C-alpha cells in the first residue's frame, strides 16, 4: 500500500500533466472529494517539495489572482488575499514572479535569473517602485548559493 505522500505525489504529477500550474490544495480536494485534514495538507506539501527538488516543477507561492483562472480559492474569509503554494512549469509565471519561488532546482536558475533581471529593470525604471524598494538588487541564484555556502563555511 502506498503512503499518503506517495499517493499525493502521484496526484500532483497527474495534475501537472494536464495543467501548467496546479494548486496543491485544490488537487487534494479534487482527489479526496472533501476538505483535507492538516496531516493530508502537510503530506501533499511534502510531496510537492519532492517534485520541485527533482526539478520536475517549481514550487511557488502565489496569490489567487496571480495563479490564473484554474486557481483554488478557499471560501474562508480573506482567502482571496492569501498566498498558497502551487507547482508550476509555466515559464511566464516563474519569470514574472521570481521572488515568489519557494523551491527550484538548478535546472530553473536561468529562467528565474532572467525574471530577477527583468524585475530589477522594472524597479529601476519606475520612480515609485524604486522609491518604495530602495537598494533592492537582483542576485543570480548561482551567486547567492555560492555566497551562502561561503558564509556557512566561514561560520
């Protein structure tokens, strides 16, 4: 018998085969045909992290209006303003919202870095954004990883 995490992983992979961006919670609700328990949500998030760690998709935190028409929005009060985790292979979402990426392998670095450069350009060309985000600098993922590794080694 498959574990809960393995079952949810298969469900998420099947959903990704049909759509470019899938809501972890919505996939769970569709599979179970009921609201999931906290343990089930935890197992599904663990499965999603494994999928992202393998490089099959990017784990990203999105607001409902950022995720597209196929998004799950909870009926709870204020849920429309709360970010949720999604798995995506949609390059446009990843490039447009690189700061929302939760987990991605090296395979996605070039795309995320391109998104970071575009974000940097948007901030620099918009006086309001540049005033609101002073000193924000895009740091390529490979460079950030190297810096964090060096900092950890120095500690």
